[in-house]
């Protein structure tokens, strides 16, 4: 019981830290990440329920969510000011890369969806 | 002697040795199926369709010694085609066989003359024209024809053409015929040899008979004998006598003619040596009877026939050497060789015969004749035992001794944990030693369904040929289809060298009990009935979830979008900072167009079109995007 209480306490503290220290831009991207994650989970549950026919459609949808998640996560990393030292890109460049990669991702996904 | 010189000697000797071996393989001449030829002609006589069949049938029948009535003359006149030289030839030849059949020579003169003068005529046509002219009594210019033949011989050197040349020569004067008769040997050299036993010409039996017949005709006209190697003649004779039936009347006619030539005492006559007694030698049939005739089955005069050797095929043991055969028939066509002797062991024997003609005649094929016989013996079954043993405890067994022909009187009950073994030996009564047999089987017959299950008895390899067959009621149960029933047990033995075969009922009442349930017999008859028709089934689509489920989940997948909007609004989506102007607008429009293109790609387009459109859209996208982002960057720089 006390362990659970400890875990809850830690989580609450984490949440508070997050709310305070994360800039708004990053929070927006985080919300987007959550959305993408949820969509992916729902797709996966559907596949588990009804089987994998047509497999290519399931794969395409699932990989689309995974791809979007990865791209958004990488955008978030690049936009995070604390990482300025490791990456040498401007936020605009990061965003442009994000859009470009998305176009390619969607091209492939639509091709595969059948 | 060094090894290389030894090798050289061997290589030198071996071909000579093998040539001698092959040259002593005997010719297998058969007596001609004269009745078959007769029957063929007789069927043909009933109705004629063309003048060639008339010629062949009438000619063939005449050769066989039957004279046909003159009424056929009308048939000839009806069927002949006056404008065709071959037809005229057949007509005149057919008319020659009848007693009194005169054909109107004047009708044909024009055709014949034109053929003889035309440059287009082939050797065959020249022959037809010459032969018809001679038959009709018309004059022919011999020197002219000879010249024509010489010209044709230069242009057409096929064998058939040469044969026609010979036949034409046979119609002309004797010197010309002699000239052609000298070419016979060349023609014989051009024949094809098969297996070292047969000589033939390309074109089959009819053509070969026709060509060989032409040799005899021209030799007869020239007054010389056929100067060919007797071995070649025998090979031709082997080829001719090997056909029991021929398809066409032409082949039948020329075959008849050739056989008559080959049995004519003026020419070399091949001898046919064959066995007319049964092949098995036994006390009831102690001698070998050999018939010696010509190809048509006629006797050829007194001969001295000696059996040079009789060798056993298995090991070459010689049992008879240089024994003279006794003539049995008054026309000297049958000779006897006493063979049976208790000392001669069982086996297959080859007897080599050599013939010597008493009279001076031109008989060929006198050496290298072979007769095959077999000596059988009686056998007895000895030491027969039936052993019933337990599968697992092999020591517990019951042995029943059996004697042929007695069967076991009591019933035999066998269970699935037992096995049955039958052992026996067969002894040759004459030589008193155990022998192997070619067939040794143990047969179970289901008394109800009459189904037979047969097992092979195998012998040990050592000298005493102990046979054993083992049936295990668990491993072999499937052979019986697990049918526990009453069976009959029979031992079957047989051999080509045994005088008696055995079908010995060992036990009439064998109860077999198997562990598993019985399976029905395989219905082998059904294997040959039409099978069930297979109707092609297209691949069925995989089952998909019902539409409702899919719809629900689609909306469920879209719900997080709502959540996102709510979260973004809560976080304070900075819509106010959105720059307005051409570039941002352009950027957003082209960006949206890219996504719209994706939708169209999914629905309507293919990859190539999409790529083209995408390339088109990406130009403004990059342009505007670059502008917007640089504006934003500038704005950020300004803020900082």
C-alpha cells in the first residue's frame, strides 16, 4: 500500500515538473504524440480482435502511426532548446525536415494500404 | 615381356577373336508362313480395286502353283489405264499369268513409245515400258534403251533405280543382262546390316524383296549364278523369314518370288534347322527331333548331321560331343538325337549342330546351327516344418513336422503376439542334392472373402538351399487388413527345370486373430472407374469482420483526433501567431494539396502519376515553405 502511495507520489511530482518546465511548443508536440499513440493502439486492438486480413492494410496503418510518432519525437528533440549543443539545426530546418519526411512517409503508406 | 607389348598383342588379337565370336553366331531362319501368304492372296482375289493388286495377286498365286481362270482377263482390261505406263506394266504382267489373255497392244503403243523417248522418264518408267513392250510382243530398240539406262545410272544412283536397271537388263539380250549381273555384288554391299544378322534395304520388306528378286531375275537371264557371299544371302533370308505377316500385296508378291528363288536348286539354298520335339527332355521324351528343310519347308536331300557339342548354359559342361544324328523320315527331313540319360544333370542345354550335304548341292547355312533344350528332373520336398513361436519369447515355440502331400489335421490358432515360420528344402531326385527353385510362395487365403495374401520364401545362400518364410502377426497384420478370420495355408513351389510343381495345402483351418479392428478390403476395381469430378473452387475470400465492427473501430480510431484538438486548445494553440500573407497561404494550400493528392492516390491514381503530381506540388510547397520558415526565423531572431 505504501509502495503504491510512493509511486503515486513520484508520478505526481513528475507531472508537476513537466507542466512547469516544458515550453508550450513541446507540450503541443507531446499532445500530438499521445494522439498518434492512441490511434496506433486502437489499430492494434482491432487487428487482434478481427485477425490480420488484409495484412497489408493493417501494417500500413500501424506503420503510419509508428512513423508519425518517430518523426514527431525527432522534431521534439530537435526543437528542445536544451539540446541545442548536440544538434546544429534551426527549428525551421527541423520543421522543414519534418514536413518532407512526412510527405515521403505518407506516400509509402498510401502505396501500401492497398 | 613388357606390359606395353603384351597390351599391343592383346589389342591386336582381341578384334580378331571377337570377329570369330560374332561370325559363329547362328542364323535364326524360320520356315516361311506360306499359309499366311496364300490366305492374303485369296482374300485379295475376292475383289480388285486396281490393276497393281491384280498383278500381285495373280502373280503370287501362280508362283504358289495355282492357276487362275481366264475370267480375270476382263478385270485386267477394265482396270487398266491406257495413259499410265505403270498401269500398262501391271496389266501385261497380270495377263502373262493367265493362260489365254491377249491385251490389245496397239492401244498402248503410243504411251510406251512416248515414255521410251521422253527425257523425263525415270529408270522405273523405262523398265515398265520395256517390260510391257516385251510382254505385248512389240519391238524395242535395245541399244537405245541401253544408252538411256547408262545416262540414268549417272543421274540417279539410288538402290531402287539400280534394281530397276537390273530388271530392264533382264528383259534385254543376254550380254546386256550379263553386264548387269556383274553389278549384283556391288548392290549387295550397299545393303544395311542390322545386329550382324540381318541385311535389308531402306524401304522395308517389300522393297528389299523386290531388289533381291531383281538379282535373281537378271542372273537367270544372263545364265550365271549369283556370286555373292553365302553369309550375305543368309542374312537376307533371315530378314525375309522373320516376317510372319506382311502388310501389302506388293510385299507378299515379291516375298513369294524371293522364297521361290531361295528354294530353287539352281541357286544357293539356305537351310532351316529347327527343333520339332518339345523343349523338355524327360524319360517320356528322351530324344531331340530336328527338322532340316529349306525355307518353304521342303526336304533337301540326305545329309549327315552331327551334334558337335551340347553344353549346359550355366557352367559350360559338355555332355555330348560329336554325336551323329539318326535320320527318322524317309525324305531325310527329320533327324533324331537321343539325349536323355540319368547322368545328365538338370539344366538348360545348347546343342551345336553341323550339317554336311551328302549330295553336291548348293546348300548354305550348314554350320553354326543351335538347338536349345532343357533337362528337367523330379523334385521332392524335404524337411518341411511349420513353427509357431511367440514374438517376444522366441524360445517358446512349437514345431510341427510336415510331409508332402499331407496337410495338418487340426486347426491352427494364431494370435497377434505370435509368429508363424515355414521351413523346407527341395531335393533333386536325380542328383540327390538340394536345389533352389524359381518360385516359392506361402499363400494365405481368407476362406470367406477368398482374398489371398502371399509371402515370398527366401533361401539361404549356402549350398543347401534352406527356404524360410516368416509371418509375424503384428508387423504383417496390415497385409491381412486386420481381418481376423479363418484362412487356408498353401505352399506353392515351381521351377522351369522341375517336372512337377507343388501347391501343397499345409493347413485348411488357420484362425488368425489380430489386435486391431479389421479394415475393409481395398476395392481395386474402383481404381479403373471414373473418379469423382473435381470442381474447381476459386480461392474464397478470407472472412472479414462484419461491417459494423469495422465502422465502430474506424470511428474509434478517429476519436483521438478529437482528443488532440481538445488538448491543443487547452494548451493554448497559438493560432494568433499564424502569419498571414501570400507565402503562408501558398504554403498551407500546397501542403493541403499534397495531402489531398495522397487521398486521390489511394482512390484513383497509381504511383507514377502520383509521383508526377507530387513533383509538381512540391515545387510551390518548398518555395512557400522556405519563405514562411525564413519569415518565422527572422521573427524569432528579432524576438531574441
